[in-house]
């Protein structure tokens, strides 16, 4: 009998690979942070001697959710300017608040709050875009969650850097610092085509190729963005990115609500990924990403929440439901984005987009044990005929009970094990008092 670190017995396991598969009364064997086996529960007990056994007889076990687009520290701006048009939201509230308040402490405290919320929602990996990526990486490392820290780039000065060259230089320092960390990776994060000029984008493309890392960027978020680009450059933003050599498997284009049929075809041919943020797009009235057409063209589509200032939560279970329902409504096809497809978008597709598909995103031997357990025996999720459909269409994040990242138990029966929730709430209240006094 082989000795391992832990056995996790679950009523159902949805491994994502292979597709449309749910195992009943199976177990995961975990050792040194990785999955070593998945097999029937009785056979697991006869094969392995575990230091710790977890019995989840009322749960569905899934890969940890991958939130492929966040601005984590913006949790501290949650609800500051709701129900406003995008321009007014940004220009009169968000940007002034960021200019006044964003510093290392803001990013530290806001990211802690975000990670606590994400862990309690079943997320085990997030892809961030914000100032002070070094602080984001440090907070993530302390908590034990997996993070892709975005190396933000803009043309104009902020508290993080003065110009594009300094953004890139400081970003490379962060990349070098964490290049060997198993939980922390980096990717370039130029904000958007309208905030980063050609020369920095060309420089980023060369560096991304040299370092073999991805590029994470808001693209075609609104009709106004596309129209303004046509006025200023005579090109739609995607055409400009194509001319700069950026449309490739290294690109994660976020939002993509304004696409022609030719753009969908060309983007698919280029091999880029799309990060769909349905709730933020709906709340800001930005438009609808044509995810059904993108999927038919063969584009890898991942899911993200965006920041809590425009969502207003970091709940990937809710994002899955919204993505599925919105696809059906906009396409007129009730079979569009079925539950299993949406679960894959929230797990393996996100991992693949981030270059982590060999390590996380599905429950197969050899991958890290990034796991989420969701209780399905509640009044709200009974009767139960299909666990994955129930997960997408009926579950709430309050039913997430346990989360592991690389085998470390970060959420245990709804209790955070590496973060102090009371301390986070205390710091959040202090920020609320300060920010409220100036947001008028």
C-alpha cells in the first residue's frame, strides 16, 4: 500500500478532461501538491494510505476556478459609482479615486480582500492587471493562491511608473523576481490600444517572444473605443494590433464586444484567446461578446469577472451562469454554451490561455491539486439530476466549502486558513471611511 499526503473522497467528480464526464463515488489521491491518481473510492482506500482523508459525500469536486481577468485591488472601490455610463463612471469617479488613493497599501489591502472573496467563491488562480504587480504577487504568495501578475504598461505617468519604458523596466524586475515560483507567473499587461502607443507595443511583442510569456489587454471593449480609433488612426484596434504582429497565441484579448465576422475569422486564424467578462460588460452597457461565433470559429474562450468596481463581485460561479444565459439570449439558441462548456471556460480554457494548461485547469494525474468542493445537498440544489448543470444554473458561492491550491487546504469548511478575515474587514472599513469622504 502506497503512502501519500491525502485522499479526497467525493460524491461526484467533474474532471473537465475528458469532456462531459462525471465520476460518482471516486477519490483523488494527492501527494506533494499534485494529483497522482483518480479512482473509485473503495479502490482508493485499498490502494493508498493517506496522512489525511477528506470525506465529501455531499459534494461535487471540480478543478479550481480560473478567473482570467481581474483588477484585484479595485475591491476597495466596489460600489463607489454604480448605475452610471462608462465615461462618467471612469472620468468622474474611478480615475479620480485611483489618483488620490492608490499606493502600495491600497493594493495590498484591496488584493487581500479580493483573494479572500475569490477563495470563498472557489477560485484558485487569477490573472490580474493593476498597479504594483509586485505587491499583488507578494500578497498572493502569502495567501497560497495561484496568480498571473500582469506587468501593467501605459503611455502616461501614474504612481507606478512615469512612462512606457519605466513600466516595462519595472515589470521585468517583477518577472525576474518570481520566474521560478511555482504559484506565481507573469505576463505583460498593456492596458488597451488607446492607452499604449505603437513603439511600446512592438517592444512588448519582442520581449514576450523572448521570455515566452503572454500579453493581456483590453481590446474592442466598447463601440466608442472602436469609433475613436478609426477617427485617430484610420484603423480598428484589432487591425492595428495585427499590423504590429500582436495577434498570436500569446494574446489574451479581454471583452471583445465589437467584432465583425471577418475579425472573428482573422482572430481565430491568429490563434489568440478571448477573455469573456459578461457581467461587467452588461453592467457598463459595453455590449455583448459574440462568444457563440468565436467558439464556432475555434477561438479558446476563457472567463473573467473584471474588477469589483464594475461587476460588483469576483464570483466565478455567477459568471458561469451569466455567460451561459447571455449566450442563449443573444444567439437565440437554447443549446448555446451548455453547462459543461461553461465549466471548461472557467477552468481549463483559462489555464490554457495563461500558459498553465499543463499544470492546472483539470483533474488529471500529474497536475497540481487545485481543487474546489461544492456542496450539492442543500434545499436550493435538490432534486439533483445532473451535477454540472446544477453547479452552473442553481449553485451559489456560499455552497463552496473547501478549496485547495497545490494541495494546500486554503478554505476549510468555509474558513480561510491563510488569511485573517476579521483583519481584512477592519482594514476595508478604514479604506471605506477615507474614500467615502472624497467621492462626491
